[in-house]
């Protein structure tokens, strides 16, 4: 097993049952023993987001803006793209 990798999974929103998606994503992440995953329903835990090595999201209607916008991340770039 390699160095631990901190994942942050945001899975939630409105109008949808996210339990199935959350379970399937966790199963896939669980195939990699070095990945340590924290799970949240929204983006409110800013400290956890900053501590994560990568962010995986499955959401619906968590951003209430109709324009693309930058999201602060530890490294690299992330843009919120509304549909």
C-alpha cells in the first residue's frame, strides 16, 4: 500500500435519493486501500475541503448561481459549472 490519499466525497442535494450513488462511489473508492474518504452532503466544511488531496462530487442543486465560478482548492483549478 502506498502513502494515504485523502479523498473528500460530496454527495447530496435536492430532488434525488443519493444513497445509491454514495454507496457505489464508496465501493469504487474502497477498491484502493490507500484512499481514505470523508463524506459530506454539501461543501460547507471548508477545512475538510482544503485538507483533501482530491474532491469527488455527485450533487444536484447545491450551488444557487447560474454562472460558472472558481472554487478554492489546495492545488490546481476547480470551476463550478452549473447545468
